[in-house]
C-alpha cells in the first residue's frame, strides 16, 4: 500500500512524501525508524493498470522460485547470526528483493511480526510460498533460539531439491525432444503426405491394402474431426486434473505413478531420499519423532508414500519402535532397516538417516545417468515401427500397381 505522510524530523522541519507499507501502523513504525515523528498518515488510492490487475490474479501470478527461496534463507542465516533484529532484517530484505512477489510476501510477514505474531505463524499465511516443512523448521528454530541454524538447514534442503529437479529435467530432455519430434512427424504425415497419396489412389481406383486403408482412414478422421479430438483431449486433461486434486484421486495417481517402468522406481528413490533427509533434519533439530513424521508426511509430494509415513507415526504412538514401523511400511530395503536399527541402538537415528539419504542419492544419481540410456532404445524401436508402418502403408499400393502394370504388359 502507498501512504502519504506529513511529519517533523529531529530538527523540527516538516517532512512529507509517499511511503510503501503493509498498513498504517507499519508506515508509522518505518517513519519513526527514519527519525520522523508522523503527524498525518493517509492511504493513497493506487491506480492499477490492466496488467497490474491481471498480475494479482492467482492464475497470472509468477511463482516464487526455489532459487529465490534459497537466497532468502542464506541471507536470513547470515543476518540473524549477526544479531540484527528480526523485523529490521525482514524489512530490509523486502526492500532489496529483486522479486516483487517475494517482496510482497516479506512485507506481509513483517507486518504480522510487528503485530506480535511469531515468524512461523506469520509464514503460515502464505502456504504457496512456505511449505509445512519450512514452517516447522522455523517453529523449531524460534523455540530453541537457533533461528539462524534453521535457515541454514532450510537452505541446504532447498539446494538438494533444486539440484534433483535440474538433474531430472536434464535426463528427460532428450526423450522429450524425441517424443515431440515424433508427434510433429505424425502430424505432418497425416495432414500433408497421406491425403495426397490417397487422392492418387482414388483416381487409379485400385484396391488398397488393409494397412493403407487404416492410414487413410486415420488421416481422414484427423482432417475431419481434429477439433473434436483436440476438445476431447483438453476436456480429458481437465477432468484428470480435477480428479487428481481429490484425496482418493491423488492417492491412486501417486500409487500407480511409482509403477511406471523405468521412471517409477526412480521417482520412488527421489521421494524416499527426501523423506530420510527431511526426517533426519527434524530429529537433529530436536523435534519429537511423531511430530517430525507428521511434518515430513505433509511435506512429501507423493500421497501414497505419505500415507505409509503416517502409518509409521500411528505405530510409534501405539508404542512400537521406529524399526518395527519402518519394516511394516515395506518401503525400505533390508540394508536401510539395518541402519535404522543401529541408529536406535546407538541413539543416533538422525545420523543413520542421513546415511540412508546418501545411499538413496547415489542410487538416484546412477538412475538419472541411466535414464536416457534406458529410454533411448525404446524410442528407437518405436520410431522404427512407425517408419515401417508408414513406408509399407504408402508404398505397398505403389508396388501392387507396378506389378499389375508389368503383368498387363
């Protein structure tokens, strides 16, 4: 919000101007910090352009990236460790942030801090920016007086998340390019090539082979009803998206997503690595096991695995050991279960879980390196089959016509 103010500085001179703040109280606090005693503070009616109005809609708002959150966590770690007051730190980061969206969020969090809320409570007002894991870490840091350490741990977690996403995108780049090229070739053949051959075959009046009839029929269908097909695909995608947002739909989708050949096991390894790392971070920060499992389950992006984690929490609440509940979840290998057992015996479960996460990360690295190599033969075979079908469908009638002409000769 924009506020016009009028006040007096330390020398008694009248000062006036405009000030951006979350509310009038925040504007007064900022003026006092600048050494100006406010006399009047009035909110200015902001004139929004059409682009500004669109940018405020959730659909058009740019999402805050992982890189921006990582930089924010690093800055907060350095500034809080230096002993700078929290509100002053947040206000300064909001003013210097290069992201307008993040600056707006930080301004709101700062105003809530000035209103007497804790940082964890203030961040809960922005669930699209700060995850449950993020808020839980801040809550633990505030209660233990180690907020700087909480931001350091968060920056490490977010960096691992960013690196994993980058490696996954890099591994999927080549298969995606091949699939797009394959679909583009299919569209060109069906919309441009086959119709010309079909008109030639119709003029000759020859009987077409069954494979050619299928290709011609497919091409005619796409030419005549492409808009219906496009509408059906869009409607189907929208319905699947709505179904995935339901509890049962997301659970079913995430369950069968892990069974996709080649990609499914890799996604499971990535999710379990995050679980082990985040769970170890929660425990090392001093959070109780049951609460840590709840937070980690809510922060897990796979509903099927999150259900198993919550079942582990229920087992511990019934008095069972972490090893027993982990074994009953059937998510971990015998080696991992053995490391958890050692951690319980030695009282260093968090260290053992970090080792578990390291094992999973090694498997993920190997899987990502082999992903393109595993998918490449499948794509080559698919392209070969497609080319064979198109070649036979187009050239078989020509061969038949040539053979008939030579027989008549």
